[in-house]
């Protein structure tokens, strides 16, 4: 048990060393072309004049720049296959960040990997001194006085070198992976842009799911509870007509139940209409807003100019904006008239609700305007209100209009 524990401790520094060495070896192969490009101009002494040096450097940059997309793909594949690191594809196939990696960071790490490989070889040779020394003829060993002590020193130094090579391999591999991820992947701006796109898509999915759920609830209420209430009201009405010989108390109960059933039907109809009116889905915004205008207990001028029907989520928000705004006019504005205008302008759905009331409306006033602004913001729209004391009040909403 003790021996097993000691062996485990001794082997621990070498865990993952083979993986790191394979990863670094792949990097050396990929960067071999870059190393050749960097080395060729300086062979045979290299250029001696300043202009020649600049020309050589420019040639190196041009050649590596042309090979940059291919080298980048190879490095991404190496990081994924040998180190388990997935480097996202950048928005551009070529960038100065990538060129900087292939021109500087990559070759330097490749040279470091070659040095680590040399350390592995030297340390392995030293650690196995006794093996290859005893392979020599006996007379050769006897001719070297003190070879046993020297071999012991070399063996200890070789073992230390193996541990150092294993540690350096892991450090260099992790450094290479981090540098590749920073230089070959998307920039911070691209990552933020991609994240914004993901959040936008996710929010759009949530909005679509919520809208679908509202439609399902509307259908369930309309086809289920509302129909049962209608049936009950009809039966109570028939009871009032047919059961003429009932006592007055019983007739009172039936009358009250009939009245409450009709009120419940009306309340449920308003609730269903508020969730998602069927006419909005079937006939569009113009017909749905016409229904609101007809039900509003004051004159409402309605103008709808929509050449193309907007997206369902935007259409629903526009409907609720008009519905809530007119409800506020009826409850708080003491107005004699309201006007609603809905039109598209350059990809924007413009909704304007105006009334001639007393004014003074504000989102902080508890009239539902704050909630209305949040609903508009859910589809990246803008909400504004102008309501000076004495009126008029103008609610303006702009919604991104995508068909």
C-alpha cells in the first residue's frame, strides 16, 4: 500500500504530459512553414542594409498574411483534437490578431516546444545512464575510473530533468492554448456582438412563446369556460320563462343567477379579448382596432395605413398600446374625443394616440403607462408621452416593423 502511494505521487507530475507533448508537437508541425519563412531571409548572414532588412520583413508579413486563414484553421483543429479547446470562428477570416499569433506567438511557442523536446531527450538519456553504460563492453567500463558515481549523478539529474520537462510541457501547452484562443478566436467586440444576437434571439423566442401561450389560454377560455357560462345563462333564461309557478323567492334566485351569469360572460369576454383577440389574429390590426374604437364610450377617429402586416408580436403590442391608451383616456382624461393613427414609416410601425382631455398624464402616475412602456420595450420599441396640464395628451410609440 505504501509503495503504491509512493508510486502514485512520483507519477503525478507526468499525468497529462503525453497529451501536452502531442499538442506541442502538432504546433511545431503547423508552425514549421512559418519558421521557414522567418528563417529564410536570414540564412547566409541575412540582409545587411536597412532597406534589405525592411524588404525581408515585408516579404515575411506578406507570405504569412496569405497563409493566415489556412494556418488559423489548422491551429483551431489542433486545439480541438489535441487539447479539447474549441476556438470559435472569428467574424473575419483574416485579422492582425491572427497574423500576430502566426508571426510571433506561434513561432516562439514552437521554438520553446523544440527546446522542451530536447530537454526530454537529454533527461531521458541521463536518467537511463546505467542502462546504456552496462551495454558497453566490460573493458570500456573498467577503463573509466569512478564511472559508477558519475552514472549515479547523471541518473539523478536525468530524473530531475524529466520532472522539469513534464512541468514545462504542461505550462507551455496551456500558454499556447490560451494564446490561440485569444488571438485566433473572435475579438471581444465580436463576442459581445454575438452575445447580443443570442440574447435578442432568445428574447424573441420567449416573446413568441408567451404570445402562443396567451393564444392558447384565450382559446381554452373561449371554447371552454365561456361556452359553459353561455349554456348556463341560456338554461337559466329558459327556467325563468317556463317555470312560472315557482315561489317569488325561487324566482328571485333564478333572476339573480341569470344576471350574474350574463355579467360573468361579459367579464370573461373582456378578459379573453384582452389576452389576445381572435379578430387580431384572423383579420389583422385594422379590424381589431376598429372593434376597440366601437366599444370606447366616446368618439374615436381611427386611421390605419399598413401596406404589409407586421410580425405577430409587434402587432399584439400595437393592439395593447391602443387598447390601454384609450382605456386611460376614458378613465382619467375627461376627454370628449380621441384619435388613433397607425402607419409604417421606413421600417417603423408608428402608433399615435391623441385626446383633448385635461392632460397631466405621466408614467409614474399609476395609470398603467409604465407597464405600457415596458411592453413596448420588450420588442425594442420606444415609448413617449406628451401631456401638459390642460392637454392635449399625445402618446407616441415606435415599433420595429418586421413582416
